[in-house]
């Protein structure tokens, strides 16, 4: 039994958002630390493209209500001489020359748009680490962009994303151990989703070790202190189509009442927790 259950005291609320974490894979592989005590699928907004899109889903999660389908990444392309030369070469030379099989127009910036509304992160006592729309570092996107430009191979991208994924887990452990003031901390991990987009053609079995590492990571998170731990994902992955699946996932080390059914329900969970602990 957890100390928090014995004393009825919860030190903090820790929310770990993991982009693309797939419900079916977690259940199928019986990853008990990711499943925790309470878990299930959650409904998420579906974009006009017919699938969940992360900017809209995470924005809805933070705001506590669905954002409309016009809420998208800000993307700017730049004129690039090297890109134009490579594209011309590809038209006449059927060789990759170690580059990507397709040469895409380089992207200079792709950013979450600036918010014009408040979210639960703006509540007193709440802190975020690498959250979308706040301090997100875009490292996983930068790797993907370099692949599209032909700068990195698929193997280079996978290696880079693996490093980011592990570093984010280490960062969360470190921040949890050092932060004794915040009442709520929201952490965000994005690299898993990008990894799945690169590896999905090989099948889900090639992702198992990443999920196993995340499962062990949740075990370590739960050992740190008397915290309520919630894991949330914005969607899973459809390995037949190579696109996002239609529902998200959540788990908690304690039973949540009422049971969350939608990505927007966590706004109220944060608000109610702060009210209970005097936030």
C-alpha cells in the first residue's frame, strides 16, 4: 500500500503526457506500470483530416474544451538553393546518394501557435516541463525535418529520437526529485510519436523495447514519492494506415472518480486537485 493511501495525503499531482502512446500495445504487452491502477481509452477531437492531430488535441487537453479545426501548426517554408539543386538532380538521376528517397521542401519553422486563452498551466501552483505551447523544445521535430531535407538517414533519425526519448525520461525523474514546491507538474514527451511514424512499416514488435523502457520509467516515477501519477496520450497508432488511431489513453496510480472519458476532463481534475490541496 502506498504511503499516500495510508495517510490520505497526496503530495503532488504529476501528469506525464506521452504523444502517440498506444492503448492496444500497452494492454497487449501487459505493461503493468503504464497501465497503473486505473486506465482506459479517452475520446479526443478529430480534425478535418479525419484523424486526431496533436496540436488540436493537446490544446484541448490544456484548455478543457475542444479547439476548432482551424487550430494548426504555424509552418513556414524557405527558399533553399540546395533543395532546388537536389530536386533537379533527382529528376534525372535515379539514385538517393545516401539521401532520403524523397526530397521535401525544407521547413524553417514549425511551431505551436501562440495561445490567446488561459490553460490549467496558468493556475497558481502548476508548472510545466516541455509542454506544447509553452516550453516545448521541438527537438524531435528538428530530426524529422532534417530527414525530410535529406540531411539524416532513417537510422540516424531513429538513433536521435531514441536519445531524446531516454533523455526526457531522465529529465522527468530529475525534476520530480528536485521540485518540492510545485503542486502540479505537467511533463511532455513527444519523441515516441515520431519514432512510430518512422518505424511503423516494420510492425509494432519493433516498438516493444521503447514501450518496455517507458513501462520501467513509470515504475521509477511511482517510487519517487507520494504523488498522484497520471499518464495521458493524445492518440495511438494505426499500423495499417501509418496514421494516428482515433482515441487516446490514460492511466493513474489511483482510481479517478468520476472516470475520465474525454481529453478535456483533465482540466477539471487539475482544478479540483488544486482546490483540495489549497491551490
